[in-house]
C-alpha cells in the first residue's frame, strides 16, 4: 500500500497541560510538579503553558534517548558533573 504524505501520523510539538493530563493519566498537580522539578519542558505562549511533546514522551519512556539526549531533561550548569 502506498502511503501518502498527508496520511502520515504527525506528532505535535507541544500539548496543553489538559491534554498532558489526558495522555498520561496523571493529575494536573502532578503535571505541574513535574514541570516545576524540570522533568517536563514547557513553553509559555501568553498565558498558556505548553508541554513539549518530546519531553513528555521521554518522561513516559516511549523514546530511547539518542546521541546527546538524556532522559533527565534538567540542565546542569557548565562544568558541573552530572549525576
């Protein structure tokens, strides 16, 4: 079967917190705790908090980290050994 470009599954770059709650089954407060701890990366667009879909997949274990990518998305200051 020939797969057309418009039929391919396109993953979002970001999702709203309410969608994150629906996808993960975690509560809103748990999501905000993960955001606060740095385990989920977000982008602010006006008043909206958008969760980066890639960080959500990494957190949930659906993506194998590639070169230069770690499952712990928190950034250490330069020169600080990672734990």
